[in-house]
C-alpha cells in the first residue's frame, strides 16, 4: 500500500511539473498574441505608434493578471483534489492496519483450534486402543468357548462309560439283590447328574449362540459407535463452552452477591435509624395526645361556663365555632408506618428496556467491561473466544441492535479501546444496574 501511494505521489508531481512548463509556454504565447492584437487594433484607426504601444502593454498586463487569477483558482482546485486524495490514502492505510489486526486475531484463533484438534486426535487414539482391547477380550472369549467344547466332549465320553457300567450292573442284578438296590440308587443319582449335564450343555449352546449374535451385533454397531464418538466430541466442545459460560456466571453472581450484601447492610442501618425516628415520633404523639386531652377538657369547661352565663346561645353552634377556632382533630393525625423498600432498578425509557431484553448475557458483559475497565479490549477478546466469535463482530452486533431499537449507535468502534458515547453513558449504567438486580 505504501509503494502504491509513493508511485501515485511521484506521478502527481511529474504531472504538476509538466503542467507548469506548459503553462509558462502558454503564458508567453498568450502575451505575444494579446500584445500583437491590441497593438494592431489601436494602430489601425489613428496610426499612432506610441499610443498603440501603450495600449498593447496595458492589454499585456491585463491578460497576465487574468491568467494569474485563473491559474490561482486552478491551483486551489488542484490543492483541494490533492488533499482529498491524501485523505483517501490515509483511510486506506488505516483500513490496512485494521485488516492486519483482524488477520492476527484469526491466526491466534486458528492456532487454538489446531491445539484442540490435536487433543481430539489423542482422544481418538485412546478410543482405538479401547477398541483393540475389546477385540482381545473377544479372542479370549473364543478360546474359552473352545475349552468348553473340549469339556463337552469329555462329558460325552463319561456318559458313554456310564452307559457301559449300567449294562454291567444290569447283568450283575440277578446275582446280588443288595447290589441291585445299591446300583439302582447309584443309577438314579447318575441320571440326575446326566440331566444336569444335559441342561448345562443346552445352556452352553445357548450361550454360544448369544456370543455369535453379540459378535454380529458388534460388527453392525461398529459404525454407530464411531458416529457416537464423533457426537461425543461435539458434545465435549459444547460442554467446555458451557463450563466457561458457567464460570463467568459464577463470578458475576459472586460480585452481585457482594453488592447485595453491602446494600442489605445499608438497608439494615437505615431501618434501625427509621425505627428510632418512629419511636421518637410515637413519644411526641403521646405527648401531643395528652396535651389535646387537656385542651379538650379546658374547652369543655369553657363551654359549660358559657352555657351557664348565656343559655340562649345554641350549644352546638358554639362548639362548632370553637372547633373552627381550635381544630384539634387536624392537629394530630394518625401515623402510618410503612415498610421501607428500596427499589434497585431505576426508571428507563421503554426503548432502552426493549434493548436490554434483546441483549444476551455475554453482550451485557461486553458493555460492563467497556464501562468499568480501562483496557477493555482484552476482556472483550476473552468473551469473544468463549462464544466462538470476534470482538469486532460483538461490537457490531450490539450497535445493530441499538440502531434497530434506539435508532442510533451506542459504542464508538473507531478507537482502539471501544467507548460508549457520552450521551448514552447514564442509560447504560441504569440498564446494567437493572440487569444485576434481576440476576
């Protein structure tokens, strides 16, 4: 960009030098033509050479003055054009620096994503190792299956030998009855054992079938397990984001809790002071009531004396006149004790309330960081990384919502550290106070 600007400046300087040489030659030609025309026109009617020469010189000075004025106006116009071009060059350089900063931010974000991908690859290798261990366990199960088959063959051979023993026992049954009974008992026992063995054989066959079905199911479930692994990776990313957001919420809640505890302490001190004032007021009311009773008794004594002295006056009228003169009922009013409540929220215009409801938590945290911290750029960057976005996009989102609801922007993004416009600072502070009280 700097090379382009230098080339442009050199071209403009070359053009200006060429134009300057051309203007000098044009001025000479213009002076010659003006002098010759004026000299010829003034010489024709009178044929006075001195007068024609003077008029030619006057015309020459007049043309040079006019040309000087025209050149001055043209130079002013060219200077305006040059100033506008220089301003445009500065704007382009600022845009270049801003783009370079955003590229650096994107590179940092890319490096963090690369580190996360490395971690995910390590997790994938761990899952593959677990899969290999499962395959090894399946091979051990196959060896156990072969051992069970060998044991079944041995049991069959034993059953065959038992059948032979049974035939021999039947032949010897006729010889000894006692041995017959004993052999019958042994035969019954062996039959029960054979039944048990047959049941075990059937159970082993069923287990064999189940193992085969499990093997087929494992072969079918392998792609599903890989899909679940991919879903689990995505869920891990979401959980990490949620954990970061919850940590931020915990820090905010602890700060809000400390603020609320300080406010509660202030309120308790205020309530104690109010209770003391109320106690004093109640004592004053009791004193005033006693004085009112004394005054009423004195007034009634006066009324009785008036009735005794002037019985023709209507007593009710006199009492009404006395009450008008001494309004005892209006002197002391009943005191109502109200519960002292503090309203944390301050009144906001309706459009600012709508703007507060449209903002998510992390954008409110951005406004809080801009107000409370001097170097807010780092905090905004951390909030943007926690929500997988960029600081400029966060500030643009807040300004877009403010433009839609309030009709104007509230954050100045042109400075290095974003700032809230001075005319909106009070409303933003009130909005943050309402948000802290509600949370």
